C-alpha cells in the first residue's frame, strides 16, 4: 500500500472529526475499520457511518444492513475507488457511497444501487458537489455539511 499523501490525511482527519462531532450520539462513525460484505470480503473504507449499536460492533463488524454511508477519500486511488470499489459496494447493496475526489476537488455522491441485465453493478444516481457547497448526510437530513471544511486548502 502506498503511503498516504498529506492532503488525504488532512481531509480524512477533518472529515472523521466533523462527522463524529456532529452525529456521534446518533450513529457509529468508524475510520478505516473493516466492514463485512456478503462476498466474504472485508474492505476498510476511509469512513463508515453505521447504525448505532450498543456494543459498538464488538460482536461483529458492520454489515450491509448496518451501513448508512461509505466514504472513500481519493487521490492516487481515485480510479480504483470509482471502477473497483464502486461496483463492489453496489453489488453488496450499500445504497450510499461517497468519493471525496481530491484529484478534481469535488465530492461524488452515489446512491440507489442496481444490477443490469449483464450482471454489472452500479448506482442509478450520481451527483457532484463542489467545495463551496453544502450537503445533507443520508438519514440525517438535519445535519448539513459544508464541504469547504473537508477539502484541504493551502490558503487556510
């Protein structure tokens, strides 16, 4: 695995901290911890928001039924996150997948997974949000999130 670049580390830290601070009492926010998919794989997304569970997932990693949102933060892994992880998450049934695209400086929001007649998996909806915009978290519509807070900027 290639070492993380500074902007990715900064973005990851800020995003995790913001999510934890805003929804820790309503959901579990996990950073780079395994999730269990039906294909018996256990990817470790950069950030996962999972349903609140009394044991904090001590008994088992979150499964698709537990997962509210999967977020990958991408620079050198952008193509892999878009072309390999995206269909993997869609096939598993994860309905909300975000890619913080540090290459193009935007947030890619994918929702409503599907499978076509050829057995290819993807998402019906893709939206692009720019760093100066605000987005609501899935299932937490009262939580608006200013994207400028998570995109690293040397001007700050």
